C-alpha cells in the first residue's frame, strides 16, 4: 500500500475543491460553452460562461441502448432562444462534463460524462430545454433500401431508364444484360453466391 507523506497530506487537507458541470453545444455557426459554476471558468483557453443549468430525465441502461439526458437552461435574457431559433439545432453535438475547481480558482480538468446529439428542444418564456440523445440513436434508423439480388426498379421507369423495343423484364441481371441496360441494374447480382460462402477476414486458415 502506498503512503502519503505528512507534508503532502497536510496540503491536500488544506485545499478546498468545488465541483461543477459544463455543457458544450456545437452548433453550425458557433460553439457555446456554459457552466453551472457561480463564476466564469477558463480551461484549455476556453471560457465557460455561468448560466442557470439543471439536468433531468437521465436514463442509462446496461444493454446496448440509447442513453439520454435533458438539459434545462435559464432563458431569462432569451439568449439561448436566439441561438436555437437561428438554425436547426437537431443532430448537433452536445457534451456534458464534470469539472473540479481548486481554492485558487484554477480548473484542474474536465471529465466527459455524456456526449451525444440534440434530439429536440423546447423554448418557454423563462427556460430553454434540450433533450440530448446518445449517438447510438442513429443506428436505429431504417434503411431506404434493402439488399436484393433482383432489380427493384420499375421496368422503363425513371431509375431503369430503358427505352428500347423490349416489352418485358423479370428484374434479373441476365435479362437486363440482354436488353443492354446492365449499367442501370439496381440489384446486387453477386448476393446469392455470397449467401452460402464462408467469408474470412484477414489470412485464410490452412
């Protein structure tokens, strides 16, 4: 077990620390830095402006799910309203950190507690509320197309673009090639061959 000298221990006991939170909003035109400390905080050449902050609806899960937190800003001077109404802030990055200030007023460092995106926001007369979501929420979006061996385009439609004399197509690559329109084939013709094939990443075992 490591021991701390009496002199060092006396200095640690004499030191007074205060803890606070910071919020970083990376909007398209500007990055905003706020803290719930009662005075401006400087760290890594960045000034964190004091603001009334509150956190609510903090949700975490052990599974691979989407965590979320709600951040409430005091909006008495409508400053936050001006930034949020000036652009579409959804999907912009938000970072919430925990920091320590010593008795000399020096910030000793920031610990990242949450990094995600702005899901939605709401403005009232005296408050601006931002709901932040983990970036994993982006994985929950459904794709516009799914992989298929056949062509999804409508024959002689906008994507197909075929305008020849052929009067039918079964959406297969072979028929598309017969019509000379394989450049616009919208399917994945190698998919059936890959479905039953073993795929190896890196060196193939012997």
